[in-house]
């Protein structure tokens, strides 16, 4: 069985692709699925493109066409909580769709017909990712130079277990982030894919996990060079964390 690894952007997993022992590539629905071994463990790696539809489509294809027994999503996110800084790692607990609103038919954020407002990640896998992320940060300078960390203002990064909100919006101002925080006070970061993949995994009964590297503060000062941050920072984070994580599987 394989571990499925998904990112929204190729830049977010480029460092992983570079060390992956690729056995085959399969192109399906405009996505390339890389099948091979990562640190000796069988994986299928793919970047989904941005947004809930793109990521849900990719996750569904991954589950139906490849023998995956778990899915792990990795990539960047914007912080919406004062305690979260650039370079911090969020290990997701509950995933919400902050733009889901079918009220008054159902509660705000509730997914119609499923009766759920959030999707919980796998507890055991989440614990493994927490441990793996902490181990990575303890040896971060094996993957990233001090100069690069300084360039992106990454100072004393930490690992946080938290709820995550997803939506088909790029959150770039305080009004948007404050609105999400008001409705979902346990959420500490926002992105555009995780909750959709979590819903697919719930419906297919597959363990789901997610790690997000904080690239900006999701406000008027939001980081503008996402490709550079994703390639230079987030992909190295993903590589180091996944190396530790796969050794526990």
C-alpha cells in the first residue's frame, strides 16, 4: 500500500520530487502522479492545483486509481491568529470550509447531507506528524541555511496543532481574516484545499493528515512571493517532515 502525498503547487513539493525514486509517472485529468519510493517507503505524489474542486478531484483519483492507505496534504497557509508566525508548522486537527453556508437549511459551515461542519484528521497519524515536525525543527539547519531563514524572517519556528479553514478565496486583508476568526475561533490558519480533501477522505474512509507551513499573516501584509517561499522554504519543510514521518509508518 502507498502513502498518497498531495500539494496544491509543484513548488511546494519540488524538494520531495527531487529525492523520490520514481518508478512510474501516470497522467490523469491534467495531473501527473509520481509513483515510487521516498526514503524506502512506497508513495504516490501529486500536485493538485489550487482550490477545493481541484484538490477534491485529485484526492478522488488518487484513492480510486492507486492503492493508497492514507493521504497527507502539505503546503503553505496564511496565519489568522496572533500566536502564529511565518515559518511555524500547523498540524491540522479539524478542517472547516469557511465559505460553506447553506443556511437556513442547515447550520453555517455544515456540509449538506453529511451533517458535519468539520472533518477530523486521523489522531494517530496526527501525533506522528507532530513528532516528525518537532524533530525537523530541531535539525532545520540541515535543510535550510541561516541566511535563507533570515531572508524570510523565520525566527524560532514552532509546531502547533490546530484547526484549519479552507475556502476558494485568497485571504489577504484583515477584514477577511477577522470574519473567519469570528465564526471559527479555533482556526489558526487558512488555505484553499485541505477541508475538501478531508471530506473526500471521510467519504472514502481513508485516514487523512495535513501539515501547513505558514508563509504569511493573511492580511494586508500577506507574503507576495508565494512561488519562491513554496520552493525555497515549504518544499524543504515537507521533505524533512515527511522523511521523519515515513520512518514511523
